[in-house]
């Protein structure tokens, strides 16, 4: 009887061992059940390369160090094919016994079937991870993550000549998950260096959006000029947490008293600045489902006092309110305040977009300007489909207010035709106010002056032409996959529409139409290239030109998968993704009536890849 019991106890261990799958050097796989697998890592490399298949469910991975749970993350481990690999950094775990306890539901009926999943044989310990670009649509001069999913820009601040950009990042795949603050830096807003991870998930949850600023008065007690960060920790609930850095944002130390602010309802994306007039911190928090922004004060970012709210029933209300920002701008010798509120869904052309309000702020309450009817108008920062989560840098030099957005739309962000990475940021934009003919103040966005560094050669310089029924065409640069900047002025002499068409040899085209009869300019990407991934992608977007004299201007930046179109003075902006089979090779101008195109300049641009 004793021998039989011994055999019965040992049998499961023998079975698990016999079903261990082969894998790369330094990896041992042990299947414990249909969905449960142990991966022992005993190789001496820097990374464990994880094979990913995008169209399967997330696997839950618990990292056990010496038998203790260190962290949990999610990754779409390959079932039948490997789309790409992502690295798990093993460097922090050196000297420890590393075991991954994995729950991967591959819809298998037995352990023998489960061990046939493609991921187990493809696991590999390596000293390198290849980040060289493998994507035809990766932008040539916009910021992108080296790999993985990216959405909201976060924690942007300027210090000692360096622009710091943190961003919502999934290090383990190109779909939304495992929210972490990635980190990049730039001396000029154009050339970006990828840094080590900024802030990682912890017991309070993953790391959602937030902001950074320099604590110039040591109000927090972390040291004069320490970089302080506020962010939303997203676990069972959304709470607000505090961290600081004493090494120029390279690493952050989380405040042991986190969370510093909680509510009974969903709130996120804290944005802050030090108010010199009142001697305290002002914090804006998105009360997401209530469609309002909360205004909070704090002497030290640890104790918070709710002062007021703004937004219920105002502006666009079609989706959750997220990613607020508040800042002053001067116009006509007086100071006004601009409140950015990102919205999803409910944008003017479907999905996500950035709305804003102009008004006054006394340190506790924001009061929006009204129109002639006494109503608060809805205003849009960008009239394209692919401009969201826009916020500005704190502590920018020379009094500048410089903004950056996420260049995508939640309608299809996870489905666009890339895999190594997903999503880019817009070009940086400097903001100002202008007064329109209706007496209202509006936000102008112009490409930051640093974008001039992108220019290479002038392919067309100062050209003028008359646009008629027969199109006048110009070749676009072919270098670097056709990336270029195009600028020109339009004058419609008989109130006639003017069409500007970008096209290639595949009959793919973008048609931009200036319509002086209603003072609008439109962008038609319905035939721009691949749109098979989403029914929401083909679209025509329309912007007001804020002119009434039949004249407007265009400054356009074309990258491998995006077009950003600005009025030269920034009064309208339109950002749209495009995925042409080959680069657009020509631009043509036509009009049913008579129109003049002047000051046409076409520049080839330099690639950062």
C-alpha cells in the first residue's frame, strides 16, 4: 500500500516532466494543465523573447522570483503563428530563480494539445533585441515607440535644454494593455532618444495618464527642482498617485503614501502646475463619466482640496472626458486661459478628438467665455480624425506653450496596418490665440519652429500658377519614401472651389478642397489607400478657414502614414492618417472657375530613421 501511494504521488510529477516542451537555450517549459504552464528561465541573457500572435487572447503572466510574486503582466502568446516578439528584460532579476507562471487560454482540450502552441518552442533567451524598423508605414520623422503600443503623451516637461516625453506604452505587444510610462527625450523636438522605462505598474494598478512639473520651491519636500509626477493608478478603481525623480526624470520614486487622492467615481489624468500668484498647486482632474473637469488645489501635492468643477452640459458630451490641460495665453494685452478637454467618442467626425474652452481662471474656478447668445461654444483644436490626448509641456522655454497629441483614433487604433509598433505622436505645435470675425477667441496651432530643421532640398520654390479645369501638376520628392513639406497660398477669384490632389500610380489619392462659398477646407481620404481594417477609417473631414475674402493658405507635412495640414498662421489644423500602397508622387491643382496658387514651395525632408 505504501509503494502504491508513493507511485500515485509521483505520477503527476512524471507526467508534467514528460510533457515539457522544447524551447530555446536557457528556457524550460513545464505544462501543468490545459491553460497553465511554467516557464523556468536559467539562461544568462538580457532578455526573454516572448512570441506574440495579435489575434489571440491575452495570457496572464506572473513573474515569480525565488518563489515570490514580483509582478504580473499580459501578453498575447502565439498559438498558431508568431507575428513578432517582445522582450522581457531579465537584467533586474539577475541572481534570482526566475519562473513565469502563465495562464494562456488557447482553447485546447488537453495538455498534449496545449503544448503544441507555437509560443513554447519560440521562447528564447537572448542578449539582444532587434529594434530596427520592419514597417513600411513607420513615420520617418514623427516620434514613435521602438516597439509596442503607444497612446496618450504623458508627463511632458522641459529641463536644462531637454524636452521630456512620457507616454502610455505597452512593452509586451502592439495592442492596448499593461499601461506603463515609456520615456523619450529630445534636444529639439525632432530627434528623439528612447530612454529606460519611466514608471511601471505596481500593486495599485497600471499607470494611466498624468503630468510632470519641476518643483521649483521644494513644496513637496522632495528637493528644489525635483521632477514631480502625478498619474492615475488603474487597478480595481482609478486613484491618483504621486512620484518624484531626483535624476532628471530617468527614474521615479513613488510616494509611500499613495494614493494621494481618491473618489467614489471614475476620475483620471491629473494635470498640474504651480500657481505663483496663489502659492499652491493647481490640479485638473477628468471626472470622466460625469463629463466634467475637477479643479483642485494643494500646497504639497499630498493633501488635495476640491475647489470647483466645470463642464456638465457644456461642450461636446458624446463620450468620456479625459486628459485635461489648463494654461494662460496672452492676446491684445490681456491674459486668457485655455482649457483642453479630450473626448472619446464624440469628435466632429467620429471617435476621439480634442475640444477646448477659452475663459478666465482665478486659481479655483474656471469660467468659460460665452457667445453672443450667452452660450458656451464647442471648439475643436484639430479638424482631422487623428488628433487626441493633446497636452502641453510644462516649464517650456521663452514662455512658449507647446503641445503634442496622439496621432490616432480609438475607433481603429488597434487595427491599423502595423505590428512592430502602433501609433505615433503629432508634430509639436506652438499655441496662441486669435480673434475671429465673430468676436470669439480661438486657439491657433502652428508647427513648432524646430520643424524647419527637417527641410532638406527645395524641389519647387516660390512657384505661382493659375488653376483651371485642366489640372496643373508637380512631382513630389521621391527621397525617403516621398516625405515632404508643401506650402502655398490660394486665392479664389470667382468664389469657385479649388481642388488640391495628392496621388500615386495606384490611383490612390487624397483630395483637399477649398470652398470659399462657405469658408471651409476639406480633406477626403476615402480613396487614400488601405482602409480595409475599419469601416470608420474612410472619411471626409472639414475645417473652417476663418477667412471671408476667398483666400486661404496651406502648410502640409506628409509622412509615410500621415498628413498634417495647417493654415500658415495656424487658424485651422487637420491631422489624418493615410496608408497608401506607395508614396504619393504628385500634387495637382484645379478649379471649375478661376483661382491663383502662389508661393508654392515643396521641400524634401530628412528622415530620423
